[in-house]
C-alpha cells in the first residue's frame, strides 16, 4: 500500500466553482501534513501546512482527520490560475522525510 | 527570495555515461533532499542529508547512484553508469527545522538517457 494516496483526476472545475479533494495516508505515526502545488514542468511549491484544527488561507481550506487518516483541500471561487497539480505530503515525527502523493490534477475551465 | 539552485537544467546523455547533478541549497538550511519524479511513480525520495551527514539513502539504487555533500553549499547526485530507466526529473530541496519544514525545491534537472 502506498504511503500517501491521491485520486489523480483530472478534476475539471468551472471558474468560480468550489472543488475539494482528499488524500489518505497509511502511517498512523505521521505528524505533519502539507499541501504542495506543482505547475506543469515546474518544481513543487509549498501551498499550506495542515493543522489538526483545520486552517484557511484565503480561498483555500485544509482539514485533517486523524481517525480516518485523511487530509482534504478545498478551493473556493476557483480561478484559472488555480489550474495545477496539488500534492499531498506527509512527514513522520522525528524524521525529516517527506512522503508525497502523486497529486490531484485540477483544471479550471473558463 | 532565497532559492535552491540546480544545475544543469536539462541533460541528455547516452546510456553508460556518468551524470552529475548539482544543487546549491538555501544558505542556512541544514537539511537537503534529492527526489526523482516520473509520471509512473510520482516523487520518490532518493537520499537526504542533515548537517551534511547522509541520513537516509534507502531509496537510491546503490550500485549506480551516489549522493554527497562536500560542503554546506553543494550537494551532488551522480549516476554511473546511466540507464534509460533513469530518465526523470531530479529535484533537490532544502529546509530546516527552524522554518517549520516548509521545504523549498529547486527547478530540477530533466535527465534523458538514450
């Protein structure tokens, strides 16, 4: 079983709509969680950390469900510039290693 | 903005040749990673260093790959001999505990082995 699993999509989203997707992780000892964004042929860039209580950054909301071992990302009022692949990232406590999912591809359509 | 610098950006080489990729981490970052990205496997960790010491290289084929940090400003990843299945994008990333583990990636080296 992969450490971090994501539905690759693509998720085709009309501009202005809301899109949400999850990722699941297998290691219950995982302690830190992140969403990274990767544009085509570019490097991954940190979008936001995910906190236990959930957190927002503008139009982006991240949630963590430890009991079910999944993380979610919601994008409100989608913009064309949100088109990218969103990578779910998990880090174990005491270990700097980051495990990446394969990403959710989002395509925002005019 | 501080950046992780990787060279070369692109590399095309023939099977059997040695390939060396270089990374300059952000000044002050004490943790350096090498990742490989392919369509099939996504991002895979090859090796990582903390304070220049290798901590984990279990993701790296030992017979042909080697990773080193000769000093705090340079990390290298070598493949010898290269094979077509090594074709991928190789990313270096750096970070530090003080910065909450928001690791910064370089632009990557796109390697094609023919």
